[in-house]
C-alpha cells in the first residue's frame, strides 16, 4: 500500500470516528474558531492539571480536513505538558507552511499528524487543517 493511501485512511478514520468529542463539564479553558470560507467550526475545551492538558474535547462541524485534524490533535495533546503542546502546535503549523514538494522527513516527530501534509498542495485548505490548532492556542491563552 502506498504511503499516500495510508495517510488518506488515517484522515478518513479520524473524520468518520473522531476522538475526544465528549464535551468537558469541568473545562478550565475553551475557545471557538471558524473558517467562514469553508464553513468549518471548532470548539476546544481543556481540562488543565499541573501544567498539563489533562483532557481535551474538540467538537464542531466542517470538512474532513478540519475534523480529522481536530481529532488527530486531540490524540496528540491529551496528557502532555502545555509546553510540549505549544511546541507541537508550532511544528504542525510550520509543516503546513513548507512547500508541498518538500520532504516531510524532518517532521517524523509529528506521528500520525504527518498524514495531513498533503493538504499543503491545496493552499485554500491549509486553514482547514490549522483551525483546530489555532483554536487550541487561543484556549491556552485564555486559561
């Protein structure tokens, strides 16, 4: 199976079976973001404990890119220190700015998030992939 097909399956799995969708009744921070061009809407809720993202909820509606990015983000940040979460957000958003014909080899630390690298070929869709991350950062700023 080609690598691009594996990436496509990861994106579809997270779109069809999103993780971290249960709203948090005891959220310490939250933020909402939208992309009016695509119709994407994302709400991020965080439970923060001892400098970590103890729990995360990412709800909303939108295209497969925004919703799979939100689900992948939830998987990647839950349980991690806030400093690591912010670093991961910077790395992911940095990947989205790398020219599409460039290698993703330097981004192996992103794990399954690398599946979204193909979005770079469609500049108008980059905001779909980064919207959950921008909203996450806003929630952390509001905490």
